C-alpha cells in the first residue's frame, strides 16, 4: 500500500474487499498505520488518533478514505455476522438472546462513530453529540474522502481518481455473511427502532451522503469495475470455525449433543479430503449429515423430513435442513438426540464433482482410500 494512503475500515462496510484489492491478497492484512481496523486483542480500532483534534495536523499530507453504510443495513449485517462469535458477543451485557434484544442494547448502538473514535466494540462508553462533532471536524479539516456502501463501484472510482489507486478490472467480494437476512425481511418496527437507537450514526450517514454527492458531482463514472461475488468462496473459511448448521438453526442442541460427529466430519472434509471448493464442501456435508441422521434415527419423523428435502442448490438445501430442524427439534424431540450418538463414516460421503475434478485422486481423498 502507498505509504501516503490510509484506509479506515469501518466493520461491515465492504472494507475487506477493498483491503484485499489494494494489497492483492486473498484475505485482509493486519491493521497498521495505513490500515485502520479492529485490533483483535483489544477489540478496539486503531483509528482514534486520526479523530483526536490534537493529532489532526499529523494527517494533512496523507490521503485518508473510508466507506460508510446505512446504519440499519449495517447493523443487520453486523448481527448475523457476530451472533455466533462469542468472543465478541460476550462483551454485551446482558448477552443478547436474539436480534431484537441485540438492537435494543445500548452497547450495540452508534458503532460507526464509536469505531472511528477508537472505542471498543460493544463498549459501555456510549457515543455522544461531542463524539459526533469531533468526527465531523476531523473529516472536514483533514479532508477525509468518504464513499458509500450503497454506491460501492462509484466510491471506488472516486477513490481511484482522488488518491490515484488503480483498481483491478475484476474484484472478488470478500466476507459474505452466509446466514444474514435481507433488509426487506426485517419488520418495519425493528428498522424504525434501529434508526431511533442509532441517531448519531444516522446523522453521520446523512452527512456522508451529502458530502459524497458534493465531492463527486462532476465525476463521470465509467463503472468499469466488475465484482465477482460467490457465497461459496467464504464457506471453507467459515467452516474452519463454525458448524454449517449455524447459518440457520435457532437451537444449538443438536450441535452440542452430536459434537463428535460434526468435528469428525469437518476434519475429514478439510484435512483428509482436502476439499478446496465451497460448493463441494456443502454438498458433501449435507449428504453425509442427512444420511447419518437417517441411519442413527431411522424411525424418527425429523430424519424422514430431512430425507424428503428436494433441493439441488447446496446452501439452499442447508437452509431447508435448518428450517426442518427448527420445526422438528422441540419438546420431547430434543431429548431423542441424547439417546444415541451419530458416528461419522467416510463411506457415507457423496460428492458431485465439477468438470475439472473427475480424477480418481479426489474421490480417493474424499472416501479416505488409497
């Protein structure tokens, strides 16, 4: 990265994609002077000095830029990304049991401004009017370039023109949240509540929209950047930390009761079969899980429901599996899971190979044969 360029990456604004495109990397780089983001150890951002009035002058000769996002949509994305990450969610008191309790908690509010000021994520140090004014003053004084998530392509062109960054013609979209709902799936009441609870972020966002429109009014956007978005590209990284069922199950009982099976299956797919394609992983995982459920609990109505799911698109099938489990694993049905343990057997694995993966070598790795 050019030492005069400083990218401020507010979480859930498409910043990982920008960071990777700038550095020509597959995954985001560590936060440093030129890349401002959350420091994993402290859960605070490293951007506080930029917005400290006493430090503003230090940045007058640098090119600073960032993306902001509609706070309602950003919080929705944040919740579904964070909800299974206990190292972050455990910072909230009380621990939110669902989306509604998450958005009501004061520790989740106004985090765009909180992040810029270096506050810890989910900090009990709430954002104030003075904080808002401090951020605006720094943007004006340093002339920080602000883009919009909702105008992503145009924002990158704007950055490219001003900061002289040459973007590749095709950019891979990173950090796709597998289990998030869309904005139009959220009740209007919840959307209104987010807007009300995040009043300073909303005001900040409106300021940024106005600033972006003013700064770009004379730019004739070419829109010559294409974005390659494939939800399966994130599957392998996601499943290194999480169970695939976590994209949709409400009750984690099955994951806890059958932990050994899921660990063995995941280990085999990642380290024995060494599957490198996310779609292949999901398809294989789905088939093994459903078949093992049927073998372990042959006369159970939940197993029969899973066997009857007719869906060819792998992640859509996973979602339907989750929906079936959400309906079926209630009351006494949950107790059945504790009666018998599912056992992973490589022989139950099935995979539909792509045209480039028809070699017997891959089949051997999947089934654990030599």
